[in-house]
C-alpha cells in the first residue's frame, strides 16, 4: 500500500510558486507531509504547511487537485491556493528532526517565490514530474485566477 503525502501549491499572480528549501539537501520542495492516522488530506496539507512555513491558510478556499502518483511507494494529494506575493522572510519552520550528530534541525531552512520557469531547477525529479507533466502550473494559475474573478 502506498503512503500519502499532502501539500499545498501556493501560487501568486506573478506566476511564481512558493518553495521551501529542504535542510541539508540540494533541492527545494512544496510544503507537504504525511497525514496522521485518521487525518483528512486537507487537514494534513494545512497542518504541514503551517509546520513547515508558518503559513496558516485554514478558513480559506483551497482548490482540491486530488490524489496523484508521486513516487513508487508514495502518492500526493495536493491543494492549490492563489495569494498575493508576500515577503518570505516571515516564514519559519516549526517541525524539526535529529541529524546524524543528534542536533535538532528544522525540516525547512529557506523559502522563496520561484518563477514557474525555474521550478525544474529547484525541485527533485519526482516533484518536477508532478509540477510540469502531471499538472501545468500555468494552467493551474489561469484556473485559480478565473475562479477568483468576480462573476460578470
């Protein structure tokens, strides 16, 4: 049985995606993580985003992108949100792990708005496949903008 990781794609109108730098690794990622037993995908995505970036999107309307293949033993359940561009220096990570020397380190240690055209240079291979082949960030942005537009 595949495990499930839940996360939020945070986009802004300037065609940028919020990415978090994974501590001790070369790559960047979206805020995401495993659901706790009995936790719904949306609740897990909101919790993981809050833990890994300090951003609380509860109470906002998120677009459910559904469950999709990610890695051989893991699927993703993603949600999307269109927000204004904010200063990422306010982001912080509350979740920690112990490194090989027993030091507590945050899971994420940097945040940035990454232009869609640069996402493939920042993310690991499986995430690039999801963001550029399974999904289209450009099409997703257009969908979120259309959903946010007032009715005519």
